[in-house]
C-alpha cells in the first residue's frame, strides 16, 4: 500500500511518502496509489455540486458528460441516465 501524509512540525510542513510499510521504501513520482472506494465519494460530491448549480439534472444521459466513443446504453439501447 502506498500513501503520502503531510505532517505539521514547528518549522512547517513535511511530506512523508511511503511505498512499502514493511520495508519503509519511500514513494516516488511513479508510485501508484490505490484509491479504493473513495472515488465514489468524490464523484457524489461533484455531482451534488453540479446539481445545485443546475449544470446537471438527474434525467440527463451520461453520454452528455463522457467522451463520444463510449456510447453508454442500457440493454435495450436506451441512454443511461445520471439517476
């Protein structure tokens, strides 16, 4: 598991990044971070913000927000909606 943690010390912030907890190997710019389920939370927050700004409606098709070549459709060919 890779993680980065900002630590506040009396002289300012120090960033601690660890690639491997067992060995203490430091993370690098090429380290891969596991996002897990946190991305769902961020997506929900962003969708809520867009909804309150009236830039997103629950019945909008997802195709409106994704690249053209994805073509997200239900089994019967109906566009998948945000809701």
